[in-house]
């Protein structure tokens, strides 16, 4: 988990051993790991499909990607169109020979058909009002960050935040971290700096930028200011 701090540094949950990340004194940040964000299950899990259904869905998807009709694929694999229909609908368990023939006709490894069953799918469900509130100290007084979800696997991390700047908030435009960031303004009005330019953001405005440059709210015009911030960066 990566979190911007007032000094422009980044806290990263690298060990995954604890739900709480300790920050240096004077800049405490309490975090709950992405897996624990939702009240329900949010860890990666397999599809609730049988092996036959997973194989059938994969065959159909690959066939359509190649723009083949069911008749075309059945002929190429030397099986009947009726059998192919049953395979794609997960109604029968095809033999390895049949799967090998289908894989050859689809120009894909046999493991691609079988592997669909073991694929894990991310899902991070956060009901309204239950996002993790991240407390920060120092220059960002009045800035409230609520983490709305967290990607659990893959090479790319996506972190969506709901950020609220209250009437007591202090401007801070020295955030800097790896990746890219997308901001969508919901309420209020703020002048937001990115590098050497300042953008006036009002409800409905958006900003998409390289987060490696200094950025952040520089002039707080109308409170409360709330905006959706989505940060995307490579997983270390």
C-alpha cells in the first residue's frame, strides 16, 4: 500500500505481514490492507464455475476472438457442431484428445483452455461509508482520505481515494510519487497545482497527470472540497 506523506515521501506496504504500517514519528499513518477493506469477502477468488463451464467459456471466447463460427471451429477440430455446442455451454466433459484438437484449431496451447478454471479474479467491495479513513499529521491538516478499494494482484496497483478538504484544511502542493493519478472534482472549488501549472477545478472537472511531478491543492476557494483520486503505479 502506498501513501503520500507531507514530506513528499512514500510509504509502501512491502512485507504484507501486518495490517498496520508504521510511519516516522510526527507523521503517523494507520492503514488496513486492501484485503480487509470490505465487510464481505474481497480477496482474490476463483470463479464459481465448474471445470466444464470454465473450459467452455474459454473455447467460446477464443473462437469469437478469431471470428470463427461454431461450424468453422467444429470442422477444424473434427468434431460435430452439436458436441462443440455442448462443450461451450459446459454440458459435457470433453476428452483430452478433443481438447487438444480444439486447442490446435484455435492455435492456442492446451494449458490456455485448462488454465481458465484456476484463474483468480480480484474484487474489492466497499459499501458506502466503510472505506478506510487514513489519518495524517503535519502540513495537511483538514485533509481527509478515504481508501475505497485496493487491487489485490497483478503487476499494476490501482488505489481509489475519496478526498475531502474541510474549511480547516491547509493547502499542500508538494505531493510527489511514482505512477499516474486521475482526479475528478465532486464538490467545492480548488486551484490544483501540477508542476509549473495551476488548474481551477470545479464539480465535473477532471485532471489526469504524471504523479512524479510536484502536485496538490494550492488555493482552497470553496469548502468543503471533495474529489475522487485514482492512483495507478507498478507493483514492486
